[in-house]
C-alpha cells in the first residue's frame, strides 16, 4: 500500500508540471525553479515540496474536496 501511495504521488507530481534538472541540481514545479535545499508549497496548493540534489520530494497528503486541507 505504501508503495502505491508513493507511486500515485509521483504520478500526480509529474502530471502537475513538477520536474527536476539534474544538470544544476535545481527543481521545477509548474514553471517555477527552486534551488537545491529549498522547500515550498507544491503547485497542488497543499503538499510541501523539497528540492534535494535535483530531486523533488513531497508530502503525500490528499488535497481534494473534503480532504485534510481541501475544505468541504
């Protein structure tokens, strides 16, 4: 189950314009460039993203309607 959640989170991030640039160790989220070590609110509006050595890591909180941060 944990592997499925991680896979779904990675798929969601890839579909939302989140990516990495290994050449300079920066990360891109919906067109915004973040430097290695930087943390920001992901483009989904509720998860926290972090750039670590050119790789985006993220919390895996569901943020649709009725979710933890999705309102009702």
